[in-house]
């Protein structure tokens, strides 16, 4: 039986439904799981670990940009895949931590408190908004829709990098209050 080969545009359309589902399901699952408290103490202290994973994501994203600017497409693709993996690992650890631990309140006062909450709120909002942008950019890249991939990457890269870096900043700022 002959299968018709799909064009990259058709393949991307097939991913749109999955990207939409994931873009809704991931934040919804996080909110839902935050409401569940497990009577379990994890053997490791997760916040410095998942903050480090966010830092690694940041470095990988910068490395991916350097690779693509130097025409090293395979290395670029690998570092983006590793960045996605790190982001997924971060999310799993972050949710696990909040399911097994009480939330820590920020104890800073004065102007620094406003800085903290500005960074935290922008981090949270953009961490949700970046999901469909990153996934769509990734699909366009693996489908070799180079022009639309490049155009979308100009938005995805700074958003994703901001989310990864501010994840580390939020940890550093709240760490004294654990």
C-alpha cells in the first residue's frame, strides 16, 4: 500500500492539536497537583537541584544559539532537545517538591520585596505562555520549516531564556527563607 508523504506544513498541522493540548494540560496539571499534599518527605532537598537544572537550561539555550549561528545544526538540535529535557525535569521536580513540602513565604522587606514579586509573577506568567511557543518552534525546526522556525525562534529564545534565568533568580532570592 502506498502511503502519501506529508509535507512539513501538514506534519506541523498534525502537531498543532497536541501542542494545544499540552499547552493547556501542563499548567492545569501543575495547578491540580499543587492542591495535592503527599505525606512523604523526599530524601533530597529539591529547590537547589531544580534551580541548577534551570541554570543548565539557560546555558544550553545560549549554547544552542551559538551553534546555530555557526551553522552547527546537529549540535543546535541536540542542545535544544537537552533544554527541553531539562525543562521537563525541572517541572517534575518542582511539582514533586510542592506536593511534599509546605510553601515558603518570601521574607524580604522594602523595595526588594517588590522586585521579588515582579520577577516571580513574570516568571510564572511567561512559563505558561512559553509552552506553545517553544513547542511550535521545535516542531517547525524538526520539520525543517526553517524560515518560520527562525521567525518564531526570535520570540521563543528570549522568552524561554528569561523563564529559565528568572527561575534561578527566584530561587536565589527565596533561598534564605527556607
